[in-house]
């Protein structure tokens, strides 16, 4: 597991990227990057699993390029959403609702 470049957003959200790529058969790899977000809540910082970026059956010679493409796609598609000023508040509200739902079951 390798930590990739973390990113701090203007709204206070911190992103951490962990590369958990592995070879599973011959020269074929599963390129996987786990994205976690860190948010301040009640004076404490908490980490949440957010998304796994993944591609299967990647030849060894293409692993680095696929890793970069997965990160670039994430930055283009999800970064604007994560950078919204109200993201942390909305995300934490959703986490609380889901937690309450799980406690009732």
C-alpha cells in the first residue's frame, strides 16, 4: 500500500489516496486507489472511506498510466462536488442519517 499525494480543499476537506494495486494473475493487475476524506467534526478530525477507483486486467506495462487516468477522472468528475462549500455539512448529515437507520435495524 502506497500513500499518494494528499490534497487539501479550500472548504476544509482533506483527501487521502491509498494505492492498493496488486497483481492477481501473470502480468495482470488490479489497479485500485482507495479515496478517503478527512473532515473536522466537533473539534475532532475523522476519516471516512469515500470511494474506490478500480480497473481490472491491466497489463504490467500500463499500471502507471491507468493509475494516473483513474486519478485524473476522479479529479475531473468528483472534485467539483467535494469542493462545494456545503459538502462537509451535507456529507456528515448523511452519515448521521445512515447511522440512525442502521441502529434501528
